[in-house]
C-alpha cells in the first residue's frame, strides 16, 4: 500500500452558511472563515472541505449552482475566496472544493438555454424525455419528494431532477457536457486548490433506457435508484475525468456515493484504476433506519455498526482506501444519534471520536463535532429551513401521519440538526453573527461553545486535538491492519490494529452501563502505553470494568 498525504490527513468540513458571519447579515461567509483559520490550525486538521460557495439561488443551500465560476454574493467575492485559499495555504493547510456536477440549478445558463427550444444547442445538456401515457416518463421519486420529472409545457417534455425541481440533472452522455465540466475543474485546480469532494458522483451515469421502479403499497412514486446509482458508464466517466484533469495535479478526491457497496468502492478507489482516492459510503448511516427509510426511526443495534464498519475496513484493506465519518451537513449530530447528548455528552462525544479516528482511513470532522454540538428541536416547523425536511413534513402529513410523530422524526433526522450556526462563544447568537441568523442558533450555546471548550484542557476539543496528533505520531493508526474483537458484544466496540511488531487495542463502551471488557487474546508484549482515554484509567487491558461511554486506546510493543 502506497503512503500518501491524503491518507495521513484529517479533513474538516465547513458548511459556510453556518460557520461564521463577518458582516452581520446572518449568513456565514468567506471572511468569516478566514477569521477562524487559526482555530482550525490549533485543532490540528490538515485539509478543509468547503461545501459549495458558488453562485446559487439557494434552493438547496448552494447544492444548486447557477454559475460554477462565481462566488455566491452572500458569501463574498472571488477576491475573498482567493484570500481564503492563500490564508489556508499560509497556515499550512489544504483546501478542497465541493464539486456538484450531477445537476446544476435551473437558473444555470446551460439550463436556461436548454429549456428554450428542442433544437437549442444546450438541449442535450440535460435529460429530457416525452411523457408516457400522459404521465411522467417513469414513476421515480425525487430524493426530496414528489416526482423526479418536471413537465415543461412549451416543449411538451419532462426533464429529470433526482433532487429538487430546481436541480435538473446533467446529461453526462453528452461529451460536450463532460468537456465543459473538465474545463471548469481545471480552472479551479489552476487556482491552486487541493482537490474535490464530489457530490452524488455515482449518480451521473443514467441508464440507456428509463424503466419504472417498484412501487411500494400506498405510494405514488417509486425509487429509481437501482437504475441511476453506479450506472453503466460511471467508471468510464471517472477514468476520463481522472485522465483529463485530476492526474495532472497532486490532489485528493472523495466521491459521495449513496448506495455504494464495498465491492464497488474497491473499484472506485483502487489506485491502479485511476478513478478516485476514496468514497463516502452510507451503509452505516442507514443502520438506524426502519423498513420505510430515513424518517422511520429505529434505535442503533451496536453489533450492526461493528459488523458494517468492519466489513468496510476489510474490503478496503489492501486495495483502495476508506473515508471515516459520523457527521456531515446531511446527517444529524452523532452525539445525539449514537451517543448520549444529556448526562454523558462529553464522554460519549469523545468515545465516538475514538472509535472513528483509530480506524484505518481518512477521518472527516464536521464543524461543531469537535465541541460536541447536538441536535436541535424547534417547536415550530416555520423555524426549519431545509428543503428535504419541509417537503417530508408535507408528504407525511398528506399521508395522514400525526404532527407529533412527524416532528419526532424531524427531531431525530432533519438535516437542519447539523446546520444550526457554529457555537463560538456565549455572546448573543453564539458569536456566529451580530444580525439575525438564517437558521436559529441552538439555545444550548451558553454551555456548549468553542470558547469554553478551548479554555478547558480536558474538553472534547482538546480530545480531538490529541486524536489528530496521535495519528501524526503513530503510523499504526494510519496504516495498521484492522481486526474486530468481541464481535457480538452488545455494548462494547473493541478492535485491534497491527503494524510490524506493534499492536493497538481500542476499547469503546457504547452504553451508559458498566460492562466488563475481557481481552479475547493472548498477547505478549514488553511495553504498554495508554495513548488516550476519556476517564482516568490504568494499564490493565486483560479484564476491566468499563465506565459509561468509556473509551481508551493502548499501544503495545513486543
Ligand atoms: C448531497 C449533498 O450532500 C446534499 O446536501 C445535497 O442536497 C444533495 N447531494 C444534492 O446536491
């Protein structure tokens, strides 16, 4: 396995709208980010992933782009962005940009042209189809609810939008589309960026023939995902993109891939195939979904998580590479979801960080995770901003679900959970803005904020710093082999890493109980070092009673 900088890095995701507002309009911006780079530097991260900052009408908070080569007015100017890149580099960090090329905004010039007439030269930039029996071309639903097709009266055709109707899907079969995208990517790379996170990149290759999905009882629309996820030409397109653009630069790439399997991820990330460096898989994010999907709540059963993450560790052990994450701008806060955000918030946040950061792969931290930010519960739906949340509320209430039940799902799973403004200090609006924030601040900012975290040496923030530092000091954390211990234990997640003569033992208690840990191995070693722990502890790893949400990692040398 080759050694590369992006395998040894820790990435920090910024959701610009919610990170830091410099001009009091209630919306985070580029100057705000610049003012906080010292904070990120002190955390010790290597790479910043910036969620979209391009020109956008903001139907989906910037994931609907109307101009790939301009900056959104609310975030600042291109000069601000150039300053940001320069400052990130001056701080010894790298910057990767979000690449959203499965779709554009319907306000992108390409789509404006495309919609004008069937013979417009941009018509084929998007996916237009005639209706079938007076209805949509297929019965697919959009990922944000409703049909995935939007009717256009002028041409009597429908266009495909796997997300909102303001996000028409690009037609990657058109070589002109691909070539324009590659030019745009090159333009950013020439500015000196260090890579891309690629939005739903395994959706770009659509099937030759559009077929109906299987309708579930009582539903109007069906999933078409088996036709458009990992579609027929996906590897070809990624290899072409790699050859035309990426290979010319020393950059990192991570492809967001809902529905990717470990077998496919090996193909996507096999270094010999020249596609991507790593992917974001979603299987572990679906383990608390009931049979009806994301909004159907089910508690996490720990052995499922262990089995799943272990499967990924093993699948990409010698070929390919894993990304490691529990949080991002689409997921609820992990401390509320998999930990305990009340009595054991600090302990469980540290425990979750330990389990993740000691695995093999590149860890991604989402803003606020490093200070243990939690989910939000707004009393009124009016306080929610996320298009997916608002749509699902209306869809489920039309299906007859009671308000309280829908709100329980929203409290657990809404994307706005992770989008409330970053909590910097205990001043008004958590120091995020002097104006009115675009999304309300979580009222717990008086207790949970970066200033307090930095002040206390045993805080979650300092624990993350330490984890990041350990990865830099110990090759075994980056490159060591992985083996799960105590596979069926319902409360303990423990594993072993090995590299040359070293062994790393990671022990994490996922419960508020005090289970006994018994090392299921006969290990001989001549030295043992406690690398990190979230409680004071001794060096006993054979048999020990764990405290609620306890986490510890030992390095053994033989
Ligand atoms: C995935 C992004 O992470 C999400 O925020 C967005 O809504 C969809 N892709 C559509 O771009």
